[in-house]
C-alpha cells in the first residue's frame, strides 16, 4: 500500500500527528505503547518517546559526521542537472529529508515511513509518503533517484539483500546509496559480548541485548547485517566504490564508565552522552516486542530493569560501547535493469 501525503503547507501546531489519513488508521496500542499497523516485523513503538529517540539518533549521526548529515561523494552526486531526486527510507520525523533539501536548493527529497509522524511544515521540494519498505517491490521506476539514504531500518526488514537490490534498481547509474545501521552486538572494555564467559561482564546489559537479538531473529531479521553491509552490497554486483567504516560509541578516549549518564551537563553533549540518552529511551521501548513474542510481563520488566541498572549505576570495571556501521557506494552502469 502506497499513500502519498503532502505536508508542505503551514500548520498551527507542528507537533500534531495524524491518527488517520483518509479514513485509514496507521497506529495500534500494544502493551502500553503506540505501534505501527503496516509492518508486523517492526515492533518498536511509534510514539513521542520514539520520536525523541530518533531525534537523538539524528544528532548522534551528525556528531559522527562532523556536523553533516552525509558522508562520501554526496555533493558530487547531487551537483549536476536541473534538479536532483533523493530518497530517505525510514524517514521517521523527517529530519534528514528536510535538512538535505535545505542544504541543496535544487534537490527534491522524498521521505518514506510506515507512520505519519513527519513535520507538517517542510520546504516545497520535500514530501513524505507512507508505505512499508519491507514490501517486495518499491513503488518507483528504475533509476529515478540520484541518492538514497536509509538509517536504522534493519529491525523492520526481513530480507535485507532484496532490500539492497531494490535500492540498486531505483538508483540511477552513478547514484549514491548511504546505509547506516547500529550494531546489535555490545562491547565492554573493548571486548564483544561473546568474549565473556556466561555470567561474567555486565550481565544485565548483555542479557537484554541477547534477548533483543533473539526476538529479532524470531521475526525473521538477520541480526548480522550491520557488520556485513559492505559484503551485502558487493554481493549484488550492482555497486562500485564501496566504502565502509564503523564508529565506536563512545570513543575509547571518552572518560566514562558504565554509567554513561553520570557526567551529562548543560553544555554540548558528546556522542557518548547522546547514545546514553537514546538507550534510556530504547530499553523500555523493547517491552512490547518482548511481550508480543510470548514473554511474561514480569520477565520483560526484570530484563529491562537489570539492563537499566548496568546502564545507570554500573561500576567502572566495565566501559560499555557499541558500533555504528556505515557504508556508501555508487551504482555502477553494468547489470542495469
């Protein structure tokens, strides 16, 4: 189902959401949180707290990218032609789509999501559409976009290789794709979870992430995708100039123990602090997923509480970290559809 929505006209209150559009509902209540109706794989909430977490993610990425919202040859790809087209898959509130449109005055941006939570006041060259990017075929013609951006969409995608092939189909030769996925493996003292013996390390934190990955696997999501983004792009044969890197959050130089929030002040937030604030919202957001897959509420509450204890009050013996996996590539001119 594809629903195009124009949100470019002024609105008195830019924080209002549409509960329904043209008589269609996009939300449901699930175990105390508002979630989407379109994609049964994506079980994270779609409410105000999740919007706030998405905004923190956007700020964190800008921090990693030295104040920008992109890396790679973005300016080169977008600079030629009377106008250019960019697509933001999993746009959320729409920050990336709006900011790209504002930076490049000749670029038309389209943001796609499964719920209508986007800004109501946007530039004329920006629009939003509601459809499920987990669907088999994206509703666009071959080669119609110059740049495609997707950030943290893995948890709603059952077939990520097919998702990448669809991106290759609708991206013009020479066009740019930018994929960003948070790692699902956690680290303590620079060692991954699986390097610790059972029962050792920050056990509450590790247990939550083990549970999260298990739930995603039950939903058909491949939890190894973040660290394999380059490999998956290479496997299609559709891309060239593939560049990947990972950002460690927080950086090893940041002075922080397990309790990452202890040093948050009123100054400029560091990337580690932004991550801590995002985790603070993520942990309770996982409860609907846990319970919808059969977990008793008391068990879900205990797993989340133990992880919160490690996050908020853990001792300095373990410094928690995670990876943000980033890859960009150009669409080649061979194997064209």
